[in-house]
């Protein structure tokens, strides 16, 4: 693994995920030829999903012929956990004319060092609730939450056959999540190794 504090090792695409409280850097190496940093500025505007929408504004710095974004830990610590839809703009410095050059989504994750949030994904939480109900250990409040999250009648949370169907669904969702997480970490393929 290379030193991620060294900007020569910065990713050359925008991140998919930002952890609140973490330093992060990336470069755009594909823009400098058409939009030299001496004459143009690269900036990002992001807005969170939901209400109230939170905003993130970022301006890249020139790094030779590239554009470099560095976000300090203190900066990302202020970001609220949510999905943010971002737009990248190139602005011509001479007259402030602007064009959109890219869009995407960042998921800001909470700072695990200080957050009291439940770190489990929604699929893992749903699976846990269903299994608690199947074991007849769920409280009425948990059964009500389960019914609401599944969009079913509260009486259905006491029907083992229906719960087993929902458990199968959420197990599949969890497998998909795990595969995506493995792919982000560089583990390829759809095969999951099992040790006996």
C-alpha cells in the first residue's frame, strides 16, 4: 500500500466514499490539456439527499498541469453522513464563464472514532430484526419497526413462513453488499471462498 498522505499517490478519480474525519485527496489528470489550471478553476458543488439538504463546496488547486483536491481531516469531520450528489465545474478565470464537466455521488460515512451510530448496513439490520422475530425474542416495538420497514401488516411479523421469505431476501441483499465491499477493496470476481 502506498502512502495516501503523499499527493503523488492520490487517486485520479473522485472518491465514492468519504469518511468523516479522514484526510482525502484526489487529482483530475484528464482536464489540464483542455483547461490549463493557469486559466481555469475546477470546483465541486454537492448537495445531500433529503431535507434539509446540506451542501459541500470544494475548489481544486493547481498541481502542475493537473487539478488536486485535498480535504483535511478537520474539514471532512464537519460533513454530515448522507449521500451527496456532486457536480464538477470548470470556470474560465477571465470572465467567470462556467461549464459542467462531471457528476456523481459521494457517500459520506460517519466518523467511527466518535460516532454512536449503529455501523451496520440496512440489510444487516433488517436480517437481525427478522432473525430476532423468528426466535420469538423480539419485543412488540421491534415487531412494529420490522413491520414498518418491510411495509407489511404487523400481524405478518408473527408468521414464520413470511419471515423466512423476507429473511431469504435480506440474506441475498447482504451477499450483494458484501460483494460490492469486496470489489471496492480490490477483491474481484463473484466467487466467495469457503473454508471447510
